[in-house]
C-alpha cells in the first residue's frame, strides 16, 4: 500500500468500530490487503481539512479495516492486446454514481453516508496523483414537490408562493426523473435547496472548493419517497440521460474512466424493474462489455444474511436482489446498512478501486 493511503485510512477508520466490519462481504475474486502506516497525505479534489468539517471527525487512531486473502482469481495484470508496457490505467479518472433511497427509515443512514463518503474520496485521491473525479447523485424516485413551503431553504424559495414548488423554478431534470442527477433534493429531511455545484455541472467534479458540503447537499435526499435504487442505476447510465445536449447526466459517464456505483437502501429492492442479471447487463453495456471497468458498492439490510452482528431491519423473504447483484460481479462489495459507521466498509474498498484504476484498459 502506498504511504499516503495509510494516514487517511486511519482517519476514516476512526469514524467507526472495526467490529462493524462483520457485515462486509465481497463478490467473487475480490481481495483486500492489510493496512500499513504513514503520515503523508495529499488532496487535489478540493476536500481539505476545512471542507471535511461537514463530515465526521478524523481525530483518533484505529486501523478499522480488516484484510482478507485467499486463492481466488487475481486482478488481470496483462498487457493490452497489441500494446507494450504496463496497462494504460484510468489516469486517475473515476466516475462515482451514488443512489440513495428516500425511504422513511433512511434519515440516520443518509447522515452516516454524508459523514463517511468525502473521507473515502480523499483517501482515494491520496493514492491517485492525477485524480479526476465525477460524483453524481441520481434520483431513486419520481416525486418532486414540497409538502410545506416552510421546508424550502435558500434564496430561490418563496414561502408565500404556494405549493407544490414554493416559487422555485424547477429544471427539467429536477422533476420526477428517475435516475436523473439530483441538484435540488426535496422532501422531509432533505436538503430542500439548490446545490450550487462548481463549474455549473449537475455532478461534483475535481476542483470543487466545498466538496463535503456539496456532497451533503446532493446526497441528503430525504425520507418522503422511497426508492428503487437498482432501476435508478440502470436509468442513470442509460441513453435517456447520458446522451444529447439536454440530457440530465450528460458528461458524467466517461469511456476512459472507471465507474464506481454506490447503492444504499435499508430494505430489499424488490420494486426495481428488471433482475440482477439485467442490471449487470446495463453496467456491461455502459462500460463496453468490460467487467473490470466497473465496481458496485452496496449498503443494505443484512436480514437475509444471518443479520451479522446487526439487526435494524427485519424481512421475511428470499435473498435481497441487491445482494445477488453485488455477489454476481467480479468487483462487487456489500456491507450492512445497520453498521454504526460506513467508514470501515468504504475503507475496505479503497485499495481494490485504486488497483482497478491502475489496471484499467480504456476502450479503443
């Protein structure tokens, strides 16, 4: 492990108890390495000690990240056909697609995501000197209207204007577009304001001066509308939203970048259209048939997995389709949404994602 990673791994791990790792598992062929130690770090995303204040504290020290070995398949380190030398890699380019359920029970889980995810990004940044990140929060439901104009925040709102929009001028992509980029989350416990993202994009990019604050804005989707996160993923990377001049997610998905999908839902995702097989098919299509060009990180109930050491959701039924998704791909990870902190789960994936980036072979 590179020296810069260890210090940030320690900081991330301080947000959660290492015991919470018991709910963590990976898909076939995924391995992790033990954590080292160092004091050096760097950041090119704009997420510095000031912007981190919107997340959780990084004081203290704990490794927080376990390690696993095994004789499973190894990452493909081969030279691209017709080439010479090492793989070209993703040149630090990673597209993060984050889809959060707005179920009524998701308030605390959204807070945990907001506390841990920016530190996860900073730790990857320290490993990739040319880190070039896109972070898009995609709508997991089709509702967009205020129940009470008093909930609307920021200068764009006019509480006297009346429901459903309270004087806000919603953009095309704001209103009821499943899988579309979220820049104005609306609902109970949501941000309820326009997230003013750097560069005028509908997703966060490197150079964002308020990384943690803006991630908190787009990820706090509220608890009023439920969510079909797998279906939203398919829509977010499909042609409806990624192509053409007026598409909601235009410019987010790059052919020469690694795609990392983060799905968060505390109940079974049984209402998403399609099956785990069709969801995987959509990922493969978006990344030109390359299974090493995408990873999926799932935080979900572990009621279908013996509960681990956690019990926050009870469900009678078969295996969660999101668990099937994560366990059916080469680079799939799943952790318990009942854990006290999500930081250890994200920490476990850092080196794997960095390795994927370094060994990525861009299409063409």
